[in-house]
């Protein structure tokens, strides 16, 4: 540990992602692993830390993020399941805490971040686009935060380009057969034993198809992105949604 290293707390430290995060921070020469907080522990224990990494459960992650902001601790949040209302609550809290930064990242894997960016670049050039996310059956939210964020980025890119709606002549279907509608982009969720975390973006035009796919096999792949967030969050006050904003892409 170097002199003056940022002190990093981990909330949700007892979970699989939390344990992996603690190990990565502890192994980083420029970071100091601080309090390890799990379910039942007092989240105010983050006080005195510079940054907190949050992998707590969705039901309490907003409360934990607000606690960090109240205590002047930058927050790097990997818990998924955020909606517009929750993000707005955090954004308002940050307006009352000048200089404090919060990063909410649907995915910390560099490959997943790049896939989202590539999909947004490609989407205006194709008539059709749909997203498929595939995860293990123990995942509690559907669609995944990554897939929802991907669809939002695709929709924004198509709006900015003046693209027409994705064509779909479906008039009758079983409920859910066409997946979720995320700002006009269809998102399909698969839950299958043996999978970890996988995403496909299918783009189609007359006579051609482009498939973008990312496969995650081990949670260790998140750690470079988590450490990037920890190191940079103090330089990005306010709310940032998506790790891509910390990358020069």
C-alpha cells in the first residue's frame, strides 16, 4: 500500500462479487482495503473511507448508496435492478453533496462495456435490432441491467440518427413471446443452469445480419472495471451511469 492510498470499503463483502472485489482491492498496491460490510452490518461503517464499492442486494442498494453520499464517500455500484426513479433519487442526493461522485455500472466487464458501445454505433445502420441476454437461473432480475442499458443505448443512438421504429408486424402472440420492450428495442431473457452471464445483440438489414456477443465465464473479469471505477470516481462528481463514460471510447 502506497502512502495516501484511497481507503476503499466494500458493501456486500460476503457475497461472491464482494469477496472477489475485496481480494482485488487488497492485491492492488495503490489501494487500501477498508471496512468489509455485509448484511446485518451498519452501513454507516463506511464513514472515513474515500470510496465504497457496493454489491449489496437490490432491495437495499439505493439506501446504501444514499448512506455513502450522506457521509461524503464516493460510491461505485455494481448491483443491478436500478430504475429511473431510483437513479433520480440518487441524482438529487448528489446535488446536495458537491464533489461526491457515484458510478452505477450495469456491467464492469470491459468486453461487455465495449459490446454496448459497438451496438450503439452499429444500430442506426440496420433496420432491425434485438437483444438476448442469457444468465444462470439464480439471477433475480430480468432483463439484466446490462441488457436494459444496452437497449437504452441502442434506442438513444437510433433516435439521434433519426432511425425509424424497428419493424414488427406481430399482432397476436403469447404474453412475453416478443420479450420486453425497452424504449422500442426488444430484449429477451434466458435462464439456464450452466450459464454465467452472456449477451447477444442481433442486427439485421436486407440480405445481412451482424451478431455481437459477449461471454463472461468468471467474475474475475469484472475486477479491472471495478478498480478503474474506484480509481476514477472522485474525478467524476455527480451521477454517472455506465462505465463507458470513464473510458476513452
